C-alpha cells in the first residue's frame, strides 16, 4: 500500500536561512493545499525559520497599526522618508543581495546613513578588514585542510547546529580547541577547553600573538595553543568576538603566522546574509558598514555613523528598517530613540519592530516564496529557492517602488 507521502505529497529542494550556514541540502515535503508537512535535514533553528515565514497573519501593509492598501502605504512611507532631514537605513542581514542593492541605492537617493545590523549582532569584524586585510577560507577548505580548529568565544553547537557536521568535527586527526568564559555544549566536544573571562579577550589575544611570534611557551593553555598553531600546516579560527580590538587582534595573529602556517579566520555570523550585506555595501560604497551619503558621497566612520550611535545621539529623524528587528537587539538608548521617530519596516515577519512602525510592509519571504542570493558566513554565494507561491511583493519591489515615488516627487518639485 502506498504511503501517505507517496500518495499525495510534493517534495522540493529548499535552502534554509535560519543561521549563517545557509544549508542548501534541505528537502521540504508538502501535503494537500501546499501545507508543509515535514522538513528533512533541518535543525531546530531551521524548523523555526520556516515556521515563522510560511504563514504570517499580518496584512501586507499597515499604516499607524491599521491595515492599508499597498498603494496608500507606499505613499505614506515615501512621504515619511522624503520629509526626513537625516534618515537612516538599517538591517539587511535577512534580506537577499538583490534587496540589499536596492536599499543602498535608496539610501544614496535619500542622502541617508545606512548600516547593516551585522556589527551590532556579530561584532565589528567587517571593520577590521579595511584596517588589516583578511586571510579567510570556505567551510570546505576548513573541513578538508585544517589540522587545528579554534572556536573563540562562540558556541556553534547551539548557534550553528550543523557546523560540526559540515566540518566533520570532532575528528581523530584534528585538534578542536574552544576558548570561552564557561563550558558550553561546544566545549564538551573539544580536544582542549580554555576558560577565559570575556573581559580578558583583547589581552589574551595579544598575548597569544606574542607567544606565537616569539615561538615561546610559558606552560599556560594559551602557550599550548600558540604551539599548536605554529606547528600545524593549516589552521582555522572560527570566532564571534564583539570587541573591535579583539577582531583586529585575531587578524594580526593570522597575518603573523602566515610565515609558518596557513591560518584563516571566519566569523560565525548569525544572520543568513550578514556577510552579503557588508559585501554589497562595500562593493557599492567602498565601506562595509556605517556609511553616510549626507554629503552627496559615501563616508564611513563606524564609531560615529553606526545606527546605534546615530540613534543614541538623536541624529536620525526617520528610519527604514529592512528585514531586521532592531527593537530586539539594539542598545536600550538607541531602541528607545527608534521608537520615538517615525520609521518604516519591511520584513517577511511580524516582529516587534514591525508592530511599532509608522508604516509596515509584510512581504513574501526569500527562500520560501521567492528566490534570491545570499552570502554564507564564509562569503560563498548561495541561491535561495522559492518553494511556495505568494501574491505579496518582495522587499526589493517595495524598496524600488519607494525609490520611484521619491524620484517622481523630486521631479514634480
């Protein structure tokens, strides 16, 4: 007798954007009416990501909390942004590269500041790249070549559940060293665990750098780690440091050790396209974050022009939030200022930020209802597939419609 799946189910290849790994080996199984019956090879983060986006109760457009037609909402959003003297564009890490390019173009047309959410969520690693350069690799290269893998200040067993499967860790011929302030699920699988208070990150990294450069050891766990890194042919540091100085220190360690080993560093980003947001912004402006077009050309200063800094100082008088929930992750002062100014939200989810927005668009979801491209946490472009149909517009369509209205208003004036 045929199984229920064989009788009426449809199977489709899918890509999960539940974290920065962007796993592209997912199978979605649909039953009657197009309902998702089951997902194969997803982790708990992936299950939640699909569930949050498959069925959203919010209307496609709202103005002041009330359902509105798409045209009325576009008019209201365009008027709000046009009236601003210092608008801010923020978010982008859960949008596709196509959405991000449209957002950068709109920010330039508005003379706005634009800042991805990645630095607030994952630390200022993108800012370290212009200062120090980077030695990085794909996850496949780490899997196939690294003899020593260091997890610094991260718990991928929880935040990126399929990472060890991807990297074939732990392995019999490979050392896995975890550095964190407490023993985590990741540390339980490690060859060695170094307990280090979070406040001591920068000092410890510069000490590790000195031990590695001087080919010395002091008998400490960091000295042993320096010896492991000097003695391997290929090693990788996978990290989630939030201090810009710590990010610079990791870059310096990688650079210094290139004379004796091929060492790479990869940020374990949480959002599926945080890397793409910085890549797209850098390709369009020369800077990966905290860019202002107020002077008619791109200018960047992460300390001054980040979204958190602009909002905390009261320097932004309106905002466009794209595929992000800043009320959930911005510092308290910045989040309160965002609540106090008029802002537009464009998201596939009905978040706390979307509910607080003056104008909110609930769009179709990339990877569920529409295709697109994102950059995995190691920078590899990964296509998202559309596995369900939706009559809602995507974020790119909304952003381009806003840009057209603003351009028409300028021409009319």
